[in-house]
C-alpha cells in the first residue's frame, strides 16, 4: 500500500513529517517505509520536480526504491503536492 500524504500548510504536516523522519528506522521495523528518495524531512524535492523546479528523474529513483522495498506500507509526504496538477 502506498500512502501519499498531501497536507496543506499550517495543518500539522511538518510535525507528522518530523515524526516520520525521526522514527524512520523504528517504523521500518514495523513494516512502514518512509521513502528516502527526495526527502530531507518531507518529500519536498519530489513535489518540486513535478512543478518543473527539479529533476523528474528523482521520481524514477523513488519508483525504484518503492519496488525494492519489502515493506507492506510505503509513505510519501509533501505539502507541495497539494498544489501540483495530477
């Protein structure tokens, strides 16, 4: 299952992303993979790439990371996705 968290600004998104990033190893032990590609705390770099402000090849890296993970739950989170045209 892929969970794409698209929180708007000022809704607690940063707190959630901080938690996910700080606890990524413990979450992974529980079967929850917080994608590393394009992430510092959130996946802002992935969102920026969709808006033409970064390399779209980052999404290929993300797909490869998702495919190679055996975790049943994968998570991507970025505020910037809510303003991106699907």
